[in-house]
C-alpha cells in the first residue's frame, strides 16, 4: 500500500496534476452503518475483485473542485467494523475514467455567472464549485489502490485527515474573513459611518473573531509533531477546537458585516441598471455614498458582501464552515476524547483535599 | 392634517387598495443631516409649493412590496431640525402617479424564478420583493398630504411608527422561523438523525430562540395602551427589546438549521436533474434519505432551507431582520432612552446604604 | 384532598402565616428513580400509615426562606411510576413539628453579616437564606395531607407548579437586575466613565437582556388562561422559554457589570479601613472617584455589585437563576414537548411543494 | 536606565527575591489624564528630585501578591503626554521601604480562612491576595530607577508589558479552567449524571472554550519574535485577541460548571456540620451521591466549584479575567490598531473589480 501511495505521489508531481479528494458518502439513513443500509451502495464499496484490480460502486458528495481536477482521490468517511470490510477502500483514478460521473451542484445566485453583465456576481475572479461524484462499477488497477479491506485503519485514517483538514479551516476561512472585513470597512467609509462608535466596535469584533479562528490553526500547527514517517501532524485536540469555532464565528462575522453594510445589501438594483437609459440616472444619483463616492463603487462593495454572506461565496464561508472537514458534533466528540479529563480530575481532587 | 389622513383611510378602505410604506431615504453621507448633504435630494423633500399641493423630489429605498401595491405612502426617516423643514413631509400617491419610478431590486437566487423547472426555488408559493421608489418632481395634491414642514413632529412620528413596526417583527420573523424549524425537523427525520441527542438539543434551541422573539412581541403588545385618539400603541421599550433580539437570533437559528440539514444543502444538484436521462438514475438512487424517503422529498426540503437561509427568503429572514424597522443601533439608543435608569440608581443607593 | 387544601389555605390566611415550599429531594444517584435508590429515603416518602395520618421520612434541599417561615409545605419533585407510589406525597406541617430539622446552608461571604462593621455586606437590608429540611418520621395528620399515593398526578403537579415558578423568575431576577443595572450606572458616573461609548453600549445591553427576561414573564402571563377551578394558569411554553433565558443572561449581565465596575471590585479594602487611624487617610484619599465623589460612596456601590455578582446575592442572582424552578435541561425538554412541531412541519411541506 | 535594570535583575536573581508588579494607579476621574486630576497624586509621580534619587508619591491598586513579595516594582499605567512628564516613572523598592504601605484587599468568602474548620475554604492549598500599595514620599535611589521623565516611552512600555501579560492569561486562566473542568466532571460522576447527553455536551463545551483560550496564548507565543536586545516578544495582535476571549469565556465556563454541579452548590451546609452530634447523621445520610460516594467527597468537590465561581477563586478566575492585564476595551482598541485593515480593504477592492 505504501508503495502505491509513493508511486501515485510521484506520478501527480511529475505531471503537475490537480487532485480532488472525495470523502463524504451519500449515506442513506445516517443512523445506520454502511453494511446495514437497505441499499448497500450508499457508501462507496468494493463490489468485485478482478485480476489486477478492484471494481468499486457508490457516490461521494460535496467534492469541492472535482470538475476542475485531473485526479479523483477516494477515501472512507468513517470508522468501520469487520462487517463493513468491503467499504474500507481508498484509491485514485483519473477524472475521465470510465464509470465516473460528476454531477455539478447548484449554489445560491449561481446563474449570475451566466448573465451578460457580470457585475452582480460580486466576486469577479474567484469561486468554487461542488460536485457529486458517482462511481458505477469503476475498475481501479492495483497500483492505484491505497486501502483494500483494512477496516481497522479506516477510523484512524479519517481522524488523521480530519485533523489536518480542520486546521486548514483556520487559514482558509480566515482569508475569506479578511476580505469580508476589508469590504465592510470600505463600505463604512463609502457611506460615511466609519467613525461611529458602534461601527468601530463591530469592526473590532469582526477582526477579533476572525483572529480567534486564526489562532486556533496557528496553535494546532505550532504544537504539531513529526511522525516516524517524516511527515508532520498537527495537534489533534487544538485542530478540533479550531474547527468548532469555525462552525460558529463566520455567521456572527457575516451578521456584523450585514449590520454595517445596511439594508441596501438586499434591495439594490442590478449594477446593469446603471447604464439603463431610463433609470440609469436615478441609479447614479441616488445610490452614491458620501461625497466623492460614486454609486458604482458603493454597489460593487455591497455585491461582494452579498456574495460572501448570501451568494455563491456563502456556500464556502457559511455552510461549508459548518460541515466541511466534519460537522460540529464530530468535533465535540473528538474534543472530549482527546482532552485529558483524568488529569483535570486529579488536580481537582488534590486541591479540595480528597 | 388629521382630516387628510381620515379621508385617505376611507379611500383605501372603500376600494380595497394595498398600500406600501416608503421610509428610508437614500441618505448619501450618513454622517450628515438632510439639509447638509452635497446633493439636497438625498432625502425626499418639498421642492416647490403650488396651488393645491406640493412638488416633491427624492428617493426612498427598501420599499417592500412596492411593485405590487396600489398606493405609495411616504414618511420621514428621522428626527429633523428647523433647517430640515423641507424634509418634514408625509403623503400618499397612487403608484402610477407621473414622476414616480419603481426600480426593482435583486435578491440572491432571484433568477431561479425564471427557470423552466421551478423546483429549485425552494419556496414555491411565497416571496417578497424590494424596490427603490424615485420621486422626480411629483405633484401631491393637498388632500393627500399628512405632514408639511412640521419638523418637530418628524422624530415622534418615526418613533411611534418604529415601535409598531419593531413589534410586528416578533410575529413576522417568528412565522418564518416556524417554517424553518418545521423544515429542519422534517429533514432530520428524512435523514434518520432525529433521535440524536445533539439534533434534539439544537431543535429545542431553535424553538427557544424563536419563542423568545415571539415573547417580545406579545409583551410589547400586552403592555400596550390606548391613546386619546382611540388607537392602540405598544410599549415602546419592549418593542425595541423585541426588535433588537430579532437582529440577532435568526442568524443563529439559520446556523442551527444548516447544521442539522447537512452539507448537501449547498452541494445538491438541481431538482431538474432528477428526470435527466443520463444522470437522473444517480440522482434518484444516491440522494435518498432513510428507508422510505425518496430523493425528491429530501431535496425539496433542503431547497426550502436553502431559500430561507441563503436564497430569496434570506433577504427577509436575515438581512431584513437586521435592518427592517430600524438598524440595531437605533434600538440600542431607544432602549437606553426609554429605560428608567434614575429609578434603578435610586434602588441601588437605598440598598447599599447611601 | 381538595377539602384539605381548602382548609389549609383558610388556616394560613386567617393567621397570617408565612409558608415555605419544599420540592427538591436529596436524590442520591440522580440516574435512578426514587424506589430504586440504595437508600429508599433519598426521596421523601410515606413510611407508615397510622390512625388519623401518615408518617413521612426524607429530606428536601434548597428550601429558600424555610428558617423564617411558619409552615413547611412539601410536594414531589418529579413524575412518578406505580412502583414509586409511596413517594407521591404532599402535605404541610408547622416548622416546629417534632421530627422536622432545618440545616442552614452557607453562602459566599455569609460571615460578613457577623462582622462588627456591617459595611462590607454590600446589600444592607435584604438577603435570602437556604436550608435543608429533614423529616425524620414526622407524623402528618390527615387534614394536612394533599397527595397520598396518587402517583399519576405527581408529574402534572410538578409541571403546573414549575410553569408558574418559571414565569415568576422573569420578575424576581429582573428586579435584581434592575438594582444591578442601577448600581452599575451609578459607579460609571462616580468614576467618570459614563460617557464612554463602550460603557453606554454595555449599559444598553444590560437593560436589553434584563428586559428580554421580563418580556418572557409578561408573555407567559399575558397568554395565560383561566382553568375550570377559577384559578389562572400561565402559558407553559412561554414560561419555560422565560426561565431558560433566566439560566443564561444574568451571567452576562453580571460580567458586563464587573466590566464597567473595574478591578477595584475585588481588590478594595474593607470599608472599615476608612476610619482606621493608620490607613484611613489613604483610603479616603486614593479611593475617591471623579470630583465630588468620596471614597465611601464609591466603595459602597462596589460592595453592592460584589454582593450581587460574587457574594450572598449571587446565590440568588446567578446559581439560583440556573437551578431554581428546575434546571436548564428540564426547560429544554418541556420546550420540545410543548411546541407544535407537527404544525411547523406541515407548513414546510406545503411551502416546498410536498 | 538599561544599566539600572541590569543591576536590579542581577540583585533579585542573586538573592532569590520575589517581586510584585504595581501598574494600575488610583486614577480618580478616569476621564482625565494624570496632570489634570484635581488631586495630582491620583497617579504615582515624582514629587521631588534629591541628591542620589527621587521622591515619589501616589498609590497603585490591584497588586497581586504584594503582601508576600520582597520587592515592589512600579511602572506607568498608560501613555503619557509632555504635561504628564512627572508621571513617567518606573522603579523598584524593597517592600519594607519607609513610606510604603500595603493595604490588604477583601475577597468574597475570605473570612473562611480564619474559621476553625478549614473545609469550607474549597481550595485547600492555594489562593491569591490583592493589595493597594501606597507610596508616601518614598525615596528611590538612582540605581533603582528605570524610567524618569521619558514620557514618550510610557505608552510603548505599557503596550509591550501588556502584550506579554495578556498572553500569559491564556495559560494562567486555562490552568484554573482545567481544575474547574476536572471538578465538574468529578461531581457529575459523584452524582450519577455523567452519562446524560446534555452533561457530556456541556463538558465538551467547557473544554472547547478553555482550549480556545489556550490556543490564543500558543498562537501569540508561536508567532513571537526575538528583539534586537535578545529578548523574545509575543505577537501583539494575537496577544490582545487571546486576552479579549479571556474576558468572556470564564463566565460561560463557570455557568456551565454551576449547571452541572446543581443547586446544592449554594445551599449546602458547612462541612463542619458533618461531625455535629445533632445533625451530622443527616448530613452524612442525605448528602451522599450515587452509590459509593459519601457526603464528604461530594461536598468537598462542590466547595471547590463554589470557590472558583463564587468565592476567593472567582476573584482571579472571573473578575481578574476581565480586568487583569487591561480591561476589554483596551484590547478592542489595540486589535483595531494592530490589524492591517488597509491590506484587507485592498483585497476587497481587487475582488469586486474596483
């Protein structure tokens, strides 16, 4: 297996390939494990072994960037028992492999990208996309298999990957937060409210929350350690603490951004109306900010804030902050498991004289 | 003036007309009062007096329902000083009056309503729309004027209206909250998570927050009083307390709804894909919930939650909850002004022996 | 039974007696019901029936005001099953009844009441006390028994009582909050910080939170109804919502009060030091507030804030706000049970087209 | 000056002396700077220069550990202007120096340490004390002066010191949090509630909040840098972020601890009652926990939780968490000043096409 991973790594490095990771299965009834689902394909599984490889079936959801990736990497989404042995499978295949189908997901306001006037997009240059990746009896050759039936390792693999992924959110979402904070500070200046005490206080709070997320990632990485393989691993407790905050603060940061932005955020006309012969004049006259700030500047900033808090950007900034890298309850469970409660209890016993 | 209001009321009642209220001016530089703006039209004002009426100019933003209303009612948005006398104006005109232009606002995911397959709309029957209402030298006949230059009354008028409006949010947004709570409970059942302790706890929290908003409105109304005119007024302190909570809790309720809904909320394919000859089969197979729950049922519920927390419904449920009926800081100021701090201080002095 | 209650009510009214209510049993292992405890006396129970009455044994905790009451009223603390029949008992006895022992509880800073100089008490006139009430084979005559073995009624009795009790907290704790807000506003003025924007904002927040608690009680009472007996009952859902907020906001109000009060709150010398021949001069010179505010005024206000947030007053304002009238989880359970989730789900189904 | 500091450092090291740091002045009217106070002594100042040294007067509040320290170090509490030159003074003197008076502060429940039976103290071995340190015309010899009139350096000195101090709170208060979490987990086990879902969830939340504080300190230190002097400095933005969280979370951790502990926390009798010939039997019988947990074990754990959340320990865990190392507003101001808002704005401009 180690051999497979090594060769695969060399292969994607030598060709400068972009990989996408598939983790979350379709799951069916979430209260049941893979092998007890009514439809056994609700988790990706090995349906046959052939000479030189395996045949897999199932579907992975929420695969960010799959449609613009060369390689599709698949791994399990949860700890597995002996009865789930067929579900203990990890592998990589090129995106164009026979039997692989990508179904593109919708996002709020996604159709704005297809409009003639692009200005209502808000975020002019960046964006993500999600896809459901279906594997219909896909053949995976041996050299591309990383896990095959070793069910005892699935849980550990998920935990290790999740710890890194959760830490990364203390950088990724913090960067989006920086942009949102910048846009909010800029709209306050554009509208002449930047000196109001409550606006200054809310901006400070936004920065504070965003940097608290950042601190979580810095701490998890700073307390990281080198494994015997030579790779680096983050501190798992702090990684989960980092991510659990990420499931909360972006909603509050978004709320404060909307507070400072004002109601125009959701009532403004299309930027295309600026050049409309009938109403363009009103657009340009009545949507200005303070002196020197024209309507286009103001509306572009608001469209960006709309994008991040209510549009395609909110997919990544809000909902993905909740569920990406594992949902909040997954972090709560890990935090309890990783904390040293026995040590804490012993301190308490000593100090109260027991 | 009272006469005008009485006749207007009779008129709209007798014809079963739907009125929309215009309050928020375009404002320009928010740190300056109306008469000190570089462009004097940034607040609606009287630009001329004519025989039998007045001529008004300016623009009102955020007018919910303007495009489907018969009558447009205008009132000031803030307290005014003597220098702002021309801005002390309230009146009503039919929507089709010469010089009145409505500019329709955009909303997240608004274009889904124009798509062939309507299923991605989420909310199949209801929705709101916002418009900017421009008054370009509109003539208002005397019998339709309710305020003309009485600047000292503007602040009081705004406060009275705001108190009622703020109380109404403890019903309006609570109703949307009920729908969101219902959709969230239903998706938990569809996905087989309804018995997980953390899901039950989060649903209880959603209900609790929603009912706290409701309690604010019930209390403000319950402590209401009859004015000498015979009309009923709400308790203004409790009205502001009600609204300030409305600026906060819907974001937390939305976050909890997204938590329970799962990541599919923002990665799911279009419901139109269900019937697609190539991928429809995968849609129907892999997007099912627990046994007995087909993919359509699950996706329709998720589309509704998407609508309320990230789509057209979020305009009303989230951003409007912040800014409608006045922004949070307006409530904070009123709460301090309306509370009886002197009484509270006297209790403290007594009790600590001063 | 109704007869007993009627006569007892007449009796305490005619003699102007003060009763105290005993509800919470000692409980032993909280995960076990009364009849499965290793020690059967961990819930108050009927140990014998005698001619003309019953004999009871057990202990009730947390009885506020027991030591200054004439009559002790006892009722069950939870719903009961058939096997717990002996625990379905409610009655009243005079405090001096043979076999009744009151054990006074300690409170933070309680010994300050015994000090020569009373000034460090903070709250000069009021205070509560808690006691554990032990019943060692106490005989209760028939006419003082209100419940005897009717185990099916215990749960309903607890719910009805709890709803009223929970509503009352939206008045009781709000009154303490008013005093704390008054003391905090006064210390801000004494120290010259009352005009700082963040201080004004924090005071507004304190008022807002306190009035949100108040609104809960007003709403629960306002939606109350008259029962067939002629008595009035509060709305049970809103009563639980009211109380659940009470378990949270006083801690935040206390935190804000301490924020505005400043660190001197926990480092100030005894007020007795003011007259000390050696250090009194320093006390009077260095502990003044802004011009015109002497050290005594400042210290007395701080002692009151200390009392409510860290002293004997915190027993009632903080911990009792959490547990009095039932702990937070009890409210969460009731909120879920009393909400009409089925109606909410039906709204969601309609709106998303199911 | 550097010379002075070097020799002083050598001196305290060579003798193994414990120093205490005095920072917060008495301040009088907090809205006025030092030199504009009615009483010029409200900030420690140089009142005279003499041969070989200076004479200082004033008082420093909140000096933790002063009464058990050998040396008293004094530094300014704020940035200073030219007019405040006499207040730009830093020095060290032995605690027994002529003119130095320490006035011991009171704490909640402090008198329990003087009671015969020590068990109600809660924390049997540790505790802090606060003192007000008065300097009445104290002579400070030149070799003990570190700052004398260099007013431009006061602000920078305060910021540097504060950044370290604020970071340290992400260790100090986290350690107390560990003890409180341990005591809370232990009381849940003692009372048989440790398996309830809401108890597990609340413990996980307590750990999560505590580790979020810890992450702040780890991040501030991890991003620290070596100054040209060879000393290490923490990242000032993250240091302030760390401390601002410390001003909030301990109150929530304390609330959750009280929630799990139960109401007995504030109603339990003195542990001394356990051996009382009249009531000791009731104490031992009715205050047990689940099977195998005697009353003493339970009460000792509760006394420890009381100590940290409502007693002498709350001085350090709650109020000092708010004000120690600077009050919340000081952190908000620094966070805004240290954040790179201009960079954030430029990202926003780029992305929205401006």
